[in-house]
């Protein structure tokens, strides 16, 4: 889940959000945590931070509720996908532990958002994991299941991109969000690797996904300009274009993410 993107949107709909988060104690957030536990504990930590920031009553502005419920919809989607898949026999035994770990992470993200929203949390919607018939054998063919997983994970990683600067004034939240972001990126690389793909995205390649899906998921990944610097021009052939694009993940807007997941919503 794009938690950095989530907090950026929270700041946009509630201008005092970062100010609120500055009053959350870093020590209170991270005491008794180790590197091994922080990724799993992060959802609980962030829920606690948000509760402290907005008060025990959680009087969330309507726009903030809308943002959080949008995020919750996406988390419901991912969690339910892995929960169904992990209960089927189509996943080879050697890959079961990896998918179970991803499922647990998505479950924790759902719990985080529901904890923050309280009674305002939306119920889990109905999903069509065939994407309106695009993936008819998603839960009977492991290759199809893994392809959809790759689309979800790569989309999530790209949704994080570019949000860190918006959290610079809320260091504890930035640190936690980056912990979660790195875990999500590990998910994506693991899924890509088991599908025979590179762990990173070359150009705007569909990376083994159906062309129509790949075009949406990897739109803009052929960008070679960073911070207004044309890296292809500066490197002048010393590094192939593929190598330049592999070094960066490009951002996805909220609208682009919605366009990707829309077929999976009934």
C-alpha cells in the first residue's frame, strides 16, 4: 500500500496534518522496536500516531475520511487477493511462504486503516479478480495469479514515488513509511524474479503482463529525465537507455492507480 502517498494526500486535505504529526514523540513510536519487528509493527505504530495527532475522538475531516477509505479499498483488494490465493493448491510449495508473508503484510495494512477510521471505515467491497474476464484463470493457473500479483505490487511501489519530501517535517512518519516502502519493493522484486523477470522495471516494458495491462502499470517508466536532467544526453551512450530507466521508479497519480484497479472492482 502507498502509505507515503496516503500521508501526502492527508496533508493536502488537512493542512494541519504535518503540524499535528510533529507533536508525536519519535521515542514513543520506536522504543522497543528492532529492525526485524518494525515492518510488521509499523501499521500499529502509525495508527497510534494518527490517533495521537487527531485526538482520541478521531474527529477526521470528511475529505480525510475519503482519502483513508480510498486507501482501505486498495488494501482490501490486495489482502483479499492473497488470502484467496493462499488457500488454493495452485501455488507451488516453494513459493507458499513468500505469498503468505505478503498476505500478512497486506492484512496489517487493512488493520491500520480500519483502526484509524473506526466506525467510518467502509466495508470490504466485492471484487472481480478476473478483471472483467481479462484473467479468467487467476485462481487456477499459478502463472496468471503471479502476473496479477506483479501488477498489484509494481503499482504499489510506483505509488510511493516522490512522496518522501512531503514527510520531511514528520520524521517518525517518514522513517516508518520508508520501512514499509522498502518491504513493498521487496515484494515486487520477489514476484518479478519468480516470474523470470528482472527485479527492476526496464523501460516501459510490459514485463510479461498482457500488453493492455502493462501499458497502464508501466506507463512513463521509459523516462530518462530526472530533476530536469536528461541522463541519456549526459551519459551519451555510456549506459544504455534500459539501464537508466531501471535505476528509477516513476510515480503514478491517484487517477492512474484507479484506472489500473478499476477492472477488479465489481
